[in-house]
């Protein structure tokens, strides 16, 4: 039995395990743990591919496992988080485990418009599933991305409740509580995941400034935002990444 070929798959299953834990914490509304396990899962997701290449054991099984694990960590989890953020009544909380009957009754009899709007949040889950399936058969994405990667979308979404709880900027806090903003974010992210939008890869073939200018700008700006803005930096970094990619595409067309 070749143990070496299973090492990357263990990292992939670790990603799935973290996604499962994040799902539980998303349901009961403990968003700090949601973000923690999503982050760990995404780190494991990076290393499974890295190890597969280093060990020379890339294969179809690993590719399929990777997408299935990502579907939980970067598909189901952000959908639940967005559902909960939009649903102001927040019927899904710790009471889910202590009084299931009351929650079921609330589910069936809820007449709050915000409650029904909250199901829009699961558009993220559906769009992530579609992207992951498309990614598996798209040969163009070996060196760079076309459309927003699902881990980036997941990080954007799971950071929102942490920003709301920690920010001192009242405008930002109120914005995240606004259903129109949240629904807009959901629809935009769902579109970006499947849009024909090239996004530059963060892999370095060389370290020269000219060919890596956008990457260095992203890294430096990200470091500055993390130091000064903390959780708010996460969605802003992803926005900067998208904008820099658009500028990079425009520059490539001109040359």
C-alpha cells in the first residue's frame, strides 16, 4: 500500500472535518468558531494541493475529494451564515438543540418578511456548487482563476458577523445589519464565482517587480489593512484582489 499518495487526501478530509464543525457553529450562531474552522479548513485545502504536487501523487480522486470538501467549508457554511445574518429574528440559535419543537413551529408559522428573504442567502451555496463542478472540468484554471474562488467568497461572508460585532465604525455595523446590502452582497458574490472574470494567481514563478506588481501591491495593502482594520480587512482584501485583477486584465488588453 502506497501511504504517500494518501497524505494529501488526509489534509482534504481535515478540511471537510473543519467545514463540518464550522457548519455546527454557524447553525448555533457562534461566529468566532465558524471563522476559525473555515480558516483552518482553507489552509488545509491549500496544503493538500501543494503536497500532492510535491509528492507527485496528483490524481482524479484527490480532485473530486477536494471539491466535495470545499462544498461544505466554502459552500454550505457561508450560505448558513448569510441566512442567519439576513434573518433578523434569528430563530436558529442555541435553542435549536434545547427545544427543537419550538424551532420547528417557528419555521412553519413565521410570517416575518425578513425570514423568507433570508433564504436568498443560500444562493451562495448553490452558486458555489455550480462553480466547483465547473472548475473540475475547466482546463483554463490551472495557472490562474476564472471567477472568484469559493474559499475567498467564504472568507468574505464569515468575516461579516465578526466585523459587525467588533467594528467601531457605526456606518459599517449598520450596513451589515441592512438586508438590502446583505442580499446585494449575496447576489454579487454568487455572480462573481461563476463570471468569466480572470483573476491573477498568487503563485510566484519569478520575484521581479514588473511581472508581479499586482501581487506585491495586494500583499502590501493586505498587511496594512490587517494591522489597522482587523476583521474588516478580510472583505476589503478580497475586494482589492478583484479590483487589481480587473486592472491587470485591462493592462493586458492594452499591451
